[in-house]
C-alpha cells in the first residue's frame, strides 16, 4: 500500500499539507529538499495556516506568518492558537494581553487581560482551568457560559479508586453540541449556546469489565455524526444521534504475539493511520500502519527500527504518509 520514498534528518516539526518543516531551526522545503528563508533561525514549531501561509514559532514564542507564494514575512505577533483565518495572540508585557485576530480582514476582534483559552473550535474559544470549562466567542471577550466538572460528581475507575474528571481534549461541535473528551474514558456533550449538559457517555459504565485499559490522552476523531476512537487495543464508534456505542474491533482477542497496542492516530478518507507496538515488543511504538475505520481490518503496516519511538500521529495527504521519530528523522512514504 505504501513504500518508503525518502527520509530527512533533524526535523523538529513539519506540516504535510504544504510540505514545510523545521530542520536545524530553519524553514525547510520538503518537496525541494532545501532550506528557505535562511535568515530565520532557532524555530521550534511550524503550523499550516490556510492554503497560502504557514506559521512558525521560535524558542522565545515569537511567531512568523510566512506567505508560501512569495515568502513575505509578518512578524507582528506572538501566536498561541490557530484556526484559519483566526488566531489567538498575546504580548509579553505585564499584565499580559490576549486577543483574537482575523487575518483575512487584518483586524483584532478584541484585547483583554483575561486568559481566554487555547482551543478555537469554529467561532468559539474554550478554556479549561481547575475543573471549569469556559466558553467565549472569538468576537468578544465576554464569557458566554461556564460548566463546572464538579457538577458531574465523583466516580470510581476500574481499580475502584475515586477520581474527579479532567478535560483532555475539545473534540469539535456537531448539531449545536460541544464534544469534550474527559479523563476516565468519558465524553461530555454540552449545548454550545447555553453550556447545559445534554449527554454523557462513560465507556467504563457502558462496558464495566473491559479487558482493555483506555488511555485518555489518545484523541478521538469526529467524522460527520460519528465519533471514532482507536485506543490501546480497541476501536469503537459512538453514534452522536443516539449515543449508541459500537465496538468495531477488539485487538486483544488475537494471540499475544500478534497483538497491536495503538497509540496516536489520524483519520483520513475512511481510514485510520496509526502508530503502535506489535507483539508487546516495546514500551514505545515502532510500527506505523493503516486500518479500515469501519471494520478495523488492518490494510498495511511496517516497522521502523532504531527510532527511539514514534511520538506523534502520522500526517497524511492524498498520496503520501509522513511519520517523525523521536530521533528527529522524518520518513516519507508514497502510496503504491
């Protein structure tokens, strides 16, 4: 299904959509195998920003918006959160100022000294602090609503230990419901306009004695009106119309030497691209692979040796598959 095309060393961060990376602190064109904008150094992160821009950050948090058509630079901002055409910016002054910027129209919607969050979903921005979820719009610093996780009460996990919930991920918005992935394999559904709780799905309640331990840091995938979660040794789907949970496949049912343990993953075109351990070989994943999201059937996989582990989910385009190792080697696979 895929064959290795090439690999590039010393990659700190990359974006597959535009084909740019941070290599040895500089902006690197993966398609041309060359450094661009040699005057830009000590960069640590790179992100896509619409079709014509990328955003890079240096070790001090200074941001550069780069037009990939003519490589013009915009260095006016320190940028926290990106959701094209918007981003959250901040200043280093005391007190620190935060705001949301509309880059297409070159205007700030507002500035405030209040912490506004790190998650933009649609036209809303969310924060999580000490068990409190706060919602604003990107157009105003006024708080629309709070939701206190303590209102859910306590519960017990598989080891019968009491716990309180934590926000792990803001997944997305569908049918006017905000989907929040919590600790202890729990999904929360909040009315986006009021913050009222509309539904809660706890997978440990649904499957009280699963032989698989869910890993809460692994992010689920919102696809239309379905939520897919490939977690450790289980692939499941939640229908967001009925909140019915379907176990698509349990991989612990295979012989131990043939078992996959899945870590992070990416959903693309009805397939899930994953990193995993196979056969309980290592603590960290060394395998990359592809499965059918609807059946859980494995379509292709390959092992990468001497990687130090695979710390992040693959990135995928129409004809290429990218994976970066803990040693900073970016492997690029091409579809056969």
